[in-house]
C-alpha cells in the first residue's frame, strides 16, 4: 500500500539529546523511552520517505513552507554541542507533489531552499530525527513548516500530503513536531498560566482519540494563554490521516520543566473507510471513533460541507447519500451554521422537519445558510477552504408553562405570538440567562417585550 502508513506527534526539547541533557535526562525518561518505542513502531511500518512538520523553521505568515533543497543538514551548536550533527537527503518528487496538491486545494505554499531562503535543519526537525532515524538511517526527509492561516487550511494541507503520498506511490510516515503548553510551572521559560494545564489535558485527550474537530475548535484565548508551539503541526497530522483507519496510542506525556511533552503514534492498517474512501465520503458513511477508527469529521457535518461546496462551485444540489445512517433517516428540524475565522458566516434552519429526512434537511439548510442568510453576502468559492461547519439536530419542541422550565445552556427556546415566531438555539456564547434568551428570541420575531407569548423549549444534538 502507498500513501500515509504511519503518523506520530513528537516533542522537540533539545534537553532530551544525551550530549545536551546529560544529568537531566532522568527527568525526561518517559519521553525518551517513548521516542525509542516510537522509532521501532515507525520502522515496522516500513516507510520509504518521512515528512516532518516543524514549528521552528522559516515560518511564512500566509503560506505553508516546503523545503525544496536536494539535501540539508543541521547541528546543535546553538545549544553548545556542535559535535552532534545530522544530514539528510530530500525527497524532491514528493515535495513537488505536496506543493501541487496543496495549491489545488487552495492552500498557499512557499518553497524554502538554497538560493531563495537558506535552510538549515532546526531543532524541531533535529531532535525528533535523532531518535526516529534509528533503524531508518538513509530515508529521505521532506521538512515542512506551518503558517498563520486558519486551522482549516492546515487540515487541508494535511489532506494534500496524503494525496501527494498516494500519487507518488510512496509509503510515507508523517512526523508532527511540537511541544504543548510552555507555561505549566512558575519556573517555566515562558512563565506560568494555570490554563496551560487545561490546554494540555484537552490536546492530549483529543490526540489519544484522533479527534481532529476538538483540536480545531479550541478556544483562541485558551490556546494563547497556553503558549504552545505544536497545535498546527498536530492539525496537519490529523488532516493527513483523514479518512484512514488508524490505531492511535498515547505513548507518553510529561512536563518536568514546565513545557508539555507528548508522544503519540498512529498506525494505519492499510485501508480507508470500509475500503471505499472517496465513495463513502460522498455517501456519508459513519466510521468508528476513539483510539481505533477513522480520523474524520462526523457524517452530518461532512454532508453539510459537500452540499455547500457543490452548490457554491457548480450551482448543483447534491442528492442525499445512498445507505443513510440512522441519524440521517430520522425526521427533525435542523440548523446548519457556517463560521469563518471564528466569526459567523451564515446560519439557517428549521425548527420542525420540512423534508423527508435529516439528510435532505441538512442539504437544503446548508445551501440556504451559505447563500440566503440575509445578514451576509453569499459565500464565494474562494472562501470555502476557510469555512467551518456545525449541524444542530433539534428535538420536537414542547410547550412550557413558565421561565422555571427553561435553561439557556440546555434548551433552545421558541417564542410565538400569532404567526410570529422567534427561535434561539441553546448554549450560545454571551447568552447566560433565560431573560437574555427570551429577549433575543422576541426581537428576532418582532414581538414586543410586554406582548404575551407561548413558550416552547427544545434540545439539540450538536455536531462539529
């Protein structure tokens, strides 16, 4: 089998290099032990090339970096040890294919090479490769850097790497180099922030489950306060595994110096979802989650994305998938929300079913959200790579007698006066009280504050 055959997330603290860490190595024993185990696992996957993403290469603000030099090297002279040096050959056909697939997906790239940008391997490459090249000493290595584009663009970049690997017929291992929070202890290099531990817990749990959506929806303030350097690397890794059946393992996590070090492995079993990757993606087939399953978005969210992209690009309304999942077969009201760079880009829905099933409800409302929300201009094709989707499936509304039966975090609300009805979804940012919830719902329906209304509540199941 060609394509991505192995993936991993690794830290890159120079102190784990024996010649640098010396007596401190005992404090990072869990990490070094895990990296040695990881090296054996990677060798067992028999890759032909390695792609490694480093946060510390020449980062470009508006494009992903791809090293195009035929060979490169680096040492640890910045850390007082110039005697430890590594050299590598690049896999230029694979690097070229990654560039072409990324650009085809609308992801900007920048070539990094001698003659344009001098490239010397940084510690984000050197530290992991010090351990991982054991047993694979002569494998070519393609170094990449991420950018400050959206998380969605990074996920797409990972998907492009997967396509490039398949296109070139190579067995490729992808290494996502990155540390977690740099603010775990008062003695940490970047200072202390209690949210650093919260960030690390969320990331470790998500990586253990190969949960790309959690990574891509972490709150901006939490990420900023954590002072991390690996999140974008990890999202690219998740993109490279999208649709593949993987077994994920968390090998270690520790933070003895105030910086979080995580080692995680992802073994690909050689099959895409049900062996029909693209076909099942179009049909919305579900796949197992957790530590052994497919790295993918939920079928309902994927269907919304497909509906919008087909309509915006081609003016085509896609048919409902064949072999509907149980969730798609139900009849229910559905809201589809679109966000771009964290801001709402469209939201249209139905609080009661208007279509034969949820699948058709999603297709109809997704297209409406992208093109008919009166608050926004229609989504343009150039925006599609930056759009993030969520789908809310509503329970049947039930009449309530008073405010005591409402809860803005648990229940959505419908207010009705005659034919005027206003709806507000539950658990919205900034809506913390029943009074706020009702006030917004009334204003949406044009119902005055003192006007008597009938109240209904409903719950939603939210899919990201």
